[in-house]
């Protein structure tokens, strides 16, 4: 892969991180997006502007799929998938748990993923076939092989209907099966990086968008983990029910949530 892709992705992620930091420590200018619990801040829009500008300046012909804006489709077989600020609700409430997520897809295959958490200065990076890294140090998934050695992470989409009820039921069942704990950290891209780095063992969430999981998917795979749809099938860009794990407890997670 051209080194430029990686360098530009890292540069864009770091610059987005600086934007996060500036507004997190000041006025987040939070507004409602689609509802009172789906928020947008000045940092979402400014970070997206900066990341897209850097990519467009360097690779003007590439496609862009990003959360906040719509970009004209090109004939290129490259597409950048961007979440300019993942964890907006944390951000606007003053919880320092959020990141920027940037992935590059070539011919429908993820080739690069970068997730940057500016508050901890943690940069997660994966390139297809070259492993996964946290601040240049190789990472791998945990080796827990049972629920009673596993810490799980989940997330709640903004939906408050059927999927949320299914998710609450899943939490109950996992606790009955004696997992060590369940966390809701509030930024799906980071959740996946925490699986990749072995900080947690398994993750599930119903209804994610491509920008939430694109970079994290490559991180999990390159760190030796597994990521599928909730029925165990391959995750495609349009998939939304995601299960990620160290691989060893993957089927057990699917057995619980596929019945809900
Ligand atoms: C959200 C976060 C959250 C997840 C939601 C996402 P946003 O992204 O990743 O953890 O539960 O499903 O929409 O809106 O903060 O970019
Ligand atoms: Ca997101
Ligand atoms: Ca976002």
C-alpha cells in the first residue's frame, strides 16, 4: 500500500483530535440532530470538514462516506469511511471517551483503519495483512475462552423500540451466564479497538452505521479477533447488527443474541 494513505489518515486523525480537544475544553455548541438524544456538536462538523479536506487535497478522485455530510460519488475504487467524532453524547456531557475513526476501503475490502482518542493520546492503527497497533506497539485480542473470564461491551443505538428491548434482555442473559462485567463506553469505534487490544473480550451492538465500525473491524481482524453479523455471517458495509470478539467466545455471544 502507498505509504501516503497511512500518513494522511494519521495526520487527519490527529488534526480531528485537536479539534475535539479544543471544543471539549470550551463550548461544545451541542444541538439536537434527529431527536433529543441524537446530538451534534461543533466538533462533529469541524472535524469532518478537516478530515475530508485533507483527504480531498491528497486524493481528489477518491469517494467519501462520512457521517455528517454527503459527497459526490466518483468512479474511484477507493472509499474513505469517516466518523469525525464517535461518542458525541459523551463529548457533549463532558465525558472524555470519544474518538475519530477513519477507514479506507479498496474494491469493497478494508485496507486501512485508524482510530484516535485524543484524551488518552491513543492511536489505533491497522493495515490489512500487517497487524494492529496501539501507538506503534503491536496489539492482540484477549485469550479468555469462557464467559466467566470475559468483560463484554455493548452499545445502544438511538432507537428506543424493539432493538433496545432485545439488547436489555441480552444484558440480563449475559449476567446470568456469569460474565465478569458489561460496559457501555459510548463510542463504538473505540469499543472495537478495546476488543482488538484485549481490554475487553466481546462486543455486540444492534444497528451500527458503517462509519462506526469500518476502522474498528480491521483492527479486530488484524489483532486476531473475529467480527461478524449477529447471525455469524460476514460483515458488509451495509450490515448493522455487529458482534466482535477475541474469536474464542464468539459463537457463545451469537447463541445468546441471535435468539432475541
Ligand atoms: C454512536 C456511538 C455509540 C453507539 C451509537 C453510535 P456517534 O456514534 O458509537 O457508542 O452506541 O450506536 O451511533 O453518534 O457518537 O457518532
Ligand atoms: Ca459513531
Ligand atoms: Ca459521529
